[in-house]
């Protein structure tokens, strides 16, 4: 995952910096997000497109009510489309968000082999697009840039929905004031945290 380049216009750049500094989200104390995410997982395992759309809509409804924003529509589609860029570079589209509607689209199958996508990929995509929705409706951003803070907020929403330990994201600076997630370091930190949590449970009387 790469961040966007900071914009040149002062007003847009100020918004970009504000998004970059906003690294967390409030989350509910109960399991309402997890219960909705579990239904998404079950629908993916069953390869039931109708149930997956219903479960995705339920998650968005629950999340939107908690954050006091409108409930975005959701469209669950089959195989991911492939985009071909100049030079023959191909990328798959996992999801997108239309602020005018507002509408979230997510794809449930891989582009080439048409296999069901993993729960982690699907749910993280849904969280990603919902965070765009929050940017516009909760935080009042005129744009919704991919900043370090944006990805941090996705991680909070994803980890809470999955009931997994909060991951610490590590960043690698790139040229043009962009950043990339250092996934090997993130994953290593996650494994260390799991071992610490396991030791704590073992030590309990």
C-alpha cells in the first residue's frame, strides 16, 4: 500500500496533512462490528452472493449508525475487473466508492481464476471504502486522500471487526514525500504481540 503524493494547492495540502495526523477511530465496546463481520465470513465460505451482499449491507448499516453518518449503498459484484495501464501494467480493482451516490462496490471473486476472495481481502476492502465515506461525511474532507492516517484508520476498523490485536503499522519513506507500509516489520510485530498475549493467558491463575 502506497500513500498518495501530497497535493500542491495549499488548501488541499492542509487537508492532506490533517488526514495524515488522524491515526485512530473510536470503536464500540460491544461486538456489533464483529457479529456483522462474522456473517460476511460465513457468506464468503458458502459462496452465497445474496447473503454476502446482505451481510455487507448490515455491517455498513451498523458502522454508519455508530459513526452517525448516512448508510452507504453496497453492490457486491462477481469477478474483479482488470485495469490495463500504459506500458501493459495490469491491476485488479478490489472495490471503489462513489461519493455522489454514495455507493460502495466490492468484488467477491478473483479476476483470472474466478475463485472466492479471502475474507481478509474482502473485509479490508469494505473497511477501506467505508473509511472514504467517513472522510467525506464525518471528518468533512473535500477529498479523501490515501494518507498514513487513512490506512491507520482502516486498520483500527478492520482489527476491531475481526477482534484481532491492533496492528502497529510501520512506514518506509519513498520519493516525492510518499510512504509505503513495511509489511515484513508489521507482520513480525504482530507475531511478537501474539506470543505476548499467549504468555499472559498462560500466566493467569
